[in-house]
C-alpha cells in the first residue's frame, strides 16, 4: 500500500476533529438561539392575546353593569330624593343587577373606581354590596352602614366585597349626557342629586405610562365606551 493510501485510511486528524466539533457546536448554538427567540416571540404573542382577551371581557362586563343601572329613587340621610346613581369624572356608584351563586339576578350597589396598591400598582376595582329596598343612603360613604330604612325601619348591613377588574389602569374618565330645559343634549362631568339616570354614559380607562401616571387615551387598551341604560334603549330622544 502506498504512503498516500495509508494516510487516507488513517481517518480524521485531531485538528480535523476539533474543527468538526467546533462547527457542530456553532450550529447547535445558532439553532438554540433561534429556538429561544421563536419561543420568546410566541410567549409575547400569547401574552398579548391574553391581555386583549382579558380587557375585552372586562369591557363587556362593565357595559352590562351600566346597561342594567336601575332607575330606583331613594332618600339620603338629608332626606333628599334622588335616583340611585352618583358619579363624577373619576368614579361612579349605582344600583345594578348582578348574578348570584344560585343563578338568580339580584340588585346590588356597585362602585367603579381606580385604586393604588401598597406596591404603587394601579387597578380598576369594583365594590359591591346587596341593595336593600327602602334603605337610606349616605352618598359620602355609600358602603358604610346607616342602619336606616323607610318608615324608620332598621336595615341589615352586609359587608361589601371588592374585586379587581383590570390591572394597569391609571384613572377613569366618565361623562354623563343630559338634556337641558331647551331639550338640547350636553355632557356633564358629574351626576349628583338627579332624579333620573343619564341618557348616555361615556366611560374611558386610561393606561399607566412608563412613569406610573395616566398615559394617553389608547383605543387598543380601552376603546371609548358609550353606554345607554336599558330604560332609554327605546327612548324617543336622539342619543349622541
């Protein structure tokens, strides 16, 4: 056998083996890096879809709460008669229908507002308690017991419940549509001591920006919501 043929039969040299291992390692690193990038991208997409779905569920729920606002009239601790709704541009308190564990819809007091946690995280929350017919309300603290009812009867106080609806909400923006004495529509920043519900409620939720303050209005985060209470769904007036 010639010397050249003997070298061919001897196999790989150590240098050739090291080069092959190096190339294999580089290919493996490239494949693993591409896999990590693809996995991270997939997780971001899934996370974004979950957040969009969560916001959609909350928006649908809030819309239903406002649509089911009840035009109940009651007296406050100062004997003033008004509809069971008080609100300003940052929060709203009203009576609405909510399903119970037994599947029956009942009337509850409901308050929507933004709360800042101890870790400075901002959340849109809902506070509820059962509505008692004939109760006397203190609008300055609607979830504190007054113990007063119609005809001086005592009412049973039930501890309110608090639920987090959505994380990352810096503040709410609320407006209320009414008609003046000339039957002209106009928007108000508050709804207090009224005897009827507003014709429309404009409800916005502003996201938290990078500095923890209210960011600009973002339709991807929360599209502007215009809700008409069921009482006005078939009203003769033209709603904006």
